[in-house]
C-alpha cells in the first residue's frame, strides 16, 4: 500500500509538471500569434496608406506590391 501511495504522488507531480509546461507553451503560442497578427495588420495598414497608385517612377517590385495589395483588399473586402 505504501508503494501505491508513492507512485500516486509521483504521477500527480508529473501531471502538475505537464500542466505547467502546457500553460507555458499556450502562453508562448498566444503571444507569438498576437505578434504575427500585429505585424500583418501593420503591413496592410501601411500598404493601404501608401495607396494603390502605380507610377512609372515606381520600381517593378513596388508596382507588383501595389497589385498584391489591391488583390488582398478586394478579397478581404476592406
């Protein structure tokens, strides 16, 4: 009976450690996801305020970025 009590306590400790690790991992995931969402939102906001004007003075990359932004805003229905 004493042996069962020790294993029961050991399993409870292992369970508590697993819960702590899960909580830590969930918090890390949430903060990482929040940071990614903020970066995406900031990029979309900046692209929106730069406008959708294609210009001869723009580089081809800038014009391509404008085209992608137009597509995103049409799909997301902003």
